[in-house]
C-alpha cells in the first residue's frame, strides 16, 4: 500500500517563492498532500496563495496566529494535517527550495522504507551556484569557534566538496539540511517534533538529537538534488543578514546548552567568536556562497 505523505511549506511575506516551490512539489511523481502555513504575513500572502491554488485539492493554506518561527510554524502544519487523517511521512520543505527532479520524493521514500532504523532522509542540497549545504557532522563548541575565527576554512571545504562530488549511495549522517527532508511522522511526534524554543536555526541538529534518543537514524541520499536559495523567507524578511544571523546564534546557543550540556564559559566563547565573524566577515558572505 502506498504511504501517505504530506509536505509542509512555510510562507512569510514571500508568496511568489512559495508558489514556485509548491508547483515543484505538485509535479513530483509521488502524489503529496501540501500544507502551506502562512507565518502571520503582514501582506496579502494568504489571499494570493488561496487564489493561486483554489482549484488544487491537494493544497491547503492555513494561517498561524503569530510568527513564532520555523519550528513552531512547521509543527503547526504537521498538527493540522495529522488531525485530518493518517500520515506516514512528513516532508519539510522551505519555500525558497526548488525541486527540479520529479523523482526526489519517491527516492527519499524508497530509502526510508528500505532502512528500518531510519527516521530522517535528506537529499543533496546545493546553493544556486552549486555549493553543497550539508550533510552535517556533529557540531562542537571548539569547532564552531574555529570556524568563526578562521572563516575561509568552510569555503575551502565547500570547494573541495564540489570538486570531488559523486552520486555516491546513501549513508548515515548526524543531520541533514533542514530546508528539505523526509521524516517518519510517528517518530517525529514521539520525539517531540521541532523544539519551539528556537525561532530560526539549529532545528536539524536538535531534531537529530531527539530522534537519536529514540534509537533511530538520519540518512543522506546524494543521488537526488534540490536547490536551496537560503533567504530565510519562510520565517522573516526584515532585519537583513544580521537579524538572520542573530536568530541562528541564539538557536545554536540553546542547542549547545540544552542538548549538548555545554558550559556557559564555552557558550560565551562561541558567541564571542560568532559576534566577531558577524562584524567582520558577514557583510561579504554572499559573495562566497551564491
């Protein structure tokens, strides 16, 4: 019997990008239910989205009463869908993600169903310029401090990744990119879903920790690819890079404190290195990651 799968797509004052993403999801060769969660947009997003998909029975547009961030918005969509019928898998998709291959979801489902211990499966995620985003190894406070103190090292690693890329087979990893992944619905609920303490950032790390506490695993499937523009448009579009970075910094601090038992001294050092990076390097970042 074919599993039931629902895609959750957040929107915040960026409905045109959401339309493109949802059209890609509708074009998948596996039929999906799609729940668009508007994160309390201050514009006419809700009306525009409902008008755009008025004749599409597989698409529902719901509205969050407040913009509480990525975690809360996605959880809202999952709860809404699960109240309306059985669900085997949830597909989390940022609205700034494009899915050119119609077989992506089918491939992720095949991987998930063939690995009994898998709870999360993610594809290869690349920027529009071809730089890889994830998968992620387990972050540590010292390594994050080093990354922010010597910021060119991650970009050298990305260049090496792109030069040596191959369509290797699926493999377990610590975490996949939160912009697009498939998760077992029952396991997602049992894990406590996304941690709504965060507003934006570290969600994939936190969910990975929660999943692992249930004895389940995360897999990366590089045989299929999605493109992620990484503009944060599902949560907030004001404040620019500094606001986006600041929210991520707070979320990572919460992750280290709550899920990795890091000391306050270590978290303080991490935040100091990140603030230095934000002040000196962040204005130039887009030139390297496009």
